[in-house]
C-alpha cells in the first residue's frame, strides 16, 4: 500500500498491509530503497489507480526524515506541462490585464462622458459669451450711426425716456441698463443710483425696435419702485446720414430723404476710413429761439446736458446759445460724474458770447475728459434763455446751485431746458477709469458719429473691452 499524504510526512512510504499493525514493506524500508527518483506504479485505488508516483527526498532517514511522494511526469511530458503552465500563467496575466483595461476603459469612458458634459457646458458658456459680445458690439455700432441694414437705420430706436420714478433702497453706483420685452433688440444704456434712487439714465445705443421695450434696473441690488418709460424715435431722421456695409469691408454712406427712405450718396470708404472721418457730435436738443418763446435764466445755477456725458475724451469745438440782443459772457464748467452720481469740478472757463438768438462761438478747444459732462452758468452781461415746458424727447437736465466742489449732489428734472447746443470733437485716448468707485467704468475709445445737415452728431462710443 502506497501511503503518501500523512499529516506526519515521516510516516509516508510503502507498507505491507495486514489486519492489525501495518509494517513497512521489506523492499522499502531503507534510505536506498526510498531514494529520490524511485518510482512506484499503483495498480488499484479509487483515485490513483494506474498512476505512477516518485519519491523525491534525497536519502531520507526512514522514521525521522520526511518522505515526499509526488506524481511522476516523464521529461518529455514535463516540457509540455511546463509550456502549458506558462501558457496558463500568460493567459492569466492577459486576463488580469484585460480586466484592468476594461476597468480603465470604463473609467475612461466615464471620464470621457464627464469631459463631454463639461465640453458641452463650455461650448454653451462660450456661445453665450459670444452672443453677449456680439450683442454688445451690435449695440455699440447702432450708437455710432453704423447699421447692419438700411431698414434698421430708418427704423425706430430708444432715444430717450420719460416719467422717471427714482425708487428707493438701491445700491448706489453706475450700472448697465437692461432692456426687456418690446419688439426689437440692441439697445444699451447706463443708469446712476444716488441716495438709493435712480438719478440719471443714459441711452448709449438706441437699437432697433417696432415696439418699445421696458427698462430694468435690477443691476442695483435692493432698488424698489424705480421706473421710466422708454421713448422711441427714428434712429436716423430725415436729412441725416448713416453708414452701412455695401460689400466686404466697404462702407457706404446714405442719407435719409422724405418718406423716410435711404438714398445712396455714392460715398464709399473702408471701415478704418469711416472711423477717421467720423469724429464729432452735437448735443443739447433744445430749440435755439432766444427770447422768442423763451424765458430768461435769472439764477446763477450751473446747467448740464446729460447727453454731453461720453466715454471718450472730447474737445468742445463750438457752442450755440439762445442769447439776447446784448453780448455777454458765459461760464463753462466741466464736471466729472462720480460713481454715486455726484459731480466734481474738473475745469472751468469764461468765454465771450456774441449777441443774437443763435449766437455761435466756434474755434474753441476746451477739453472734456471721458466720464465728465459740460455745464453752463449765466455770468456777466447778456441774457441767456430757456424753453419753458417739457424738454423734447423726454430728456432731462441736471443742475447745481453753484460750481460743484468734491461730490456735489446734482438735481435732475425734465422741464425748462436751457437753450444751448455744443459740438464736441472726439479723439483717441488711453483707457480712462473714474477713480472714485469700482462700479464706474467710463472708458475711452475712438469716437464715432453720424453726420447730419452740415454738422455732426453721435451717441457715445462703445466701451472698449
């Protein structure tokens, strides 16, 4: 009987079996007979019949050394087994690697899915930014007398407001004005909140509308009860000029005739040349009638036209006044519009004024920096007039009782506009930021305007990015 799997391996070996005690076989009880390499063939057995086993201990001391017995494999078969085992091991490694790759692939797929989601979000965010930039660019072009189509030029835009209710509780500062509803797009503007209430609205680009939108003052946190009514007017009035692209990179100048219809003047220029050509604007749309239909300004207040506010450095080149029959003087005051809506003196100058209801002083060169407004004060001889009643187009005027000092509060109203018009010539300048609050972003750029009946006019140029 072959005994090969005893718990005590010293008991392994070949035994003579009899009832009672077993004895080691006579030919398998010495170190030589159990020597390494000795084989034994089993004839019967429920598991190992017909198999060959091999002793593998080297000269074991019978009874004290472990006797190890293992299945015998011929050398040629061993090589095959080794190859099969190597193949098995390689297969297992491949299986492990495949499972790891599958796990990595799953993780990569999940990561790719997440990246795809992020990419989709990035694309949407980029598209929103591009749309916002496009809208800002289009709005700025509308404000410069440059229109994508003739229909937009001779159509209506937001050119003013009426019925301003300042509200209360708002965060002070200068904010972007939002336009909601209506039928159209591309209007842009700013508004100033001082003392918690809206004190000024500036339309920087009229856009193109067939139905007026509504103003939203949500940019000033906490502001409640503020409202104003947008006023539509034709973007380019009869007799005025505008530019539109007629071919790639080439602009054509058109005039608006009775109808109104757009009439091609035949003038062509590159976009760069248009920027060079257009460089001045006229503000102050109150009729110049002098004493005829006017009332004399009897106080010494400084009167400002909000439309003189600009995002570029400009020079006052000429001034037209509704003046009396006697020559006199007028005081010009340039004041910075601070972030809280107050005014601070920048410069002041007194100039002579000739007599007459439409006296024009030309050849002036008085700097009005970006973010500032121009005001006039009655001084010395002569009589200056205002037009009683609502200021045209729902616009407003500002005034201070005296020349402003640091952060002087202004008063805003919508009636009795002083009769004056100023022509400003723009120039390129470095970016300028008002130093008073981080909310103020009046920046400079090249001024662009639309031409009108022998003089020029424009709304403020775009805020450069």
